[in-house]
């Protein structure tokens, strides 16, 4: 079996363990808070958060990425989506706790619902993929560090976007109208 086939099988193994209802529920919660959604993550998880933010913007949500210079302050009622494969990234956990203190909803995306991030959140999207720590219960992976979590997060969050689009009656055409046009 080629490396490519192995990586694809690893992703499939994670998807088979996923709870599809969580994807729909996650999209529904986002739809209820679409006026102000903030995204947070560090490293490659941060890149997945930015990709998710971009797609939510295409679908008409008002989104911000934490740490960007044009991100406004958070206030009660806002939504924070925080990504951390291990659920232990200190800056992500600390900002999630702060968001809760401000009265915000916090949804975590992690491999470990019992992690500091998971326990700081009002809801968790559990992605049972491998992280750099290779803890029991994580899907086995030949890939370094949290690559499998990053790949699975991208696919799962794009699936959340499909459900989110359905809640908002968005189509490819309406999303295309919000897509960058200065290329």
C-alpha cells in the first residue's frame, strides 16, 4: 500500500468513528450565533480555523479570527470556536476560559473532550484523530505530529459548512458572490 493510500485510510478511520449528529448540531449552534463568530487556534490548528472562518464568511456569517489586527473585542452572546488537537494548547485554553467569563458560548474542536479545552467549552466537536501525544483512543497514524487531526478537522469543518449552508439556504452561487474577486 502506498503512503497516499495509508493516509487516506487513516482519514477514513477517523470519519468512521465520528458522530454525524455532532456535525449537524455544531452547524445548528453556529447558525444560531452567526452574527459574531470568532475562530481560534495555534499552528496548523490555527490554519484550519482560518480556513473554516473563510468558508463561514462565504456562507454569510460574520466571522473574525482571533489575533488578527481587525478583530473586535468579544462580548456576551458571541461565539468562539477554538481548535486544539490535544486540547491543551495553553493560549487556546486561556482565551476560551476568558470568552466564557465574558458570557460567550465556546465550542471546542479537539480529540479529547475531557481536556482542559473540552472542559472549558459549552460544547465540543470530538474528532478522534491522532495528535503529537499519541494517547490511547486516538486513531493510529504514520504521519508526524497532529497531521491527522488537521486533515480530519478540515474535512469535518467543511461538512459543518454544508449543514450551515443548508440552515441558511445558501448555495454555491450565493457563496461565490462573497468569494474574493480581486484575483
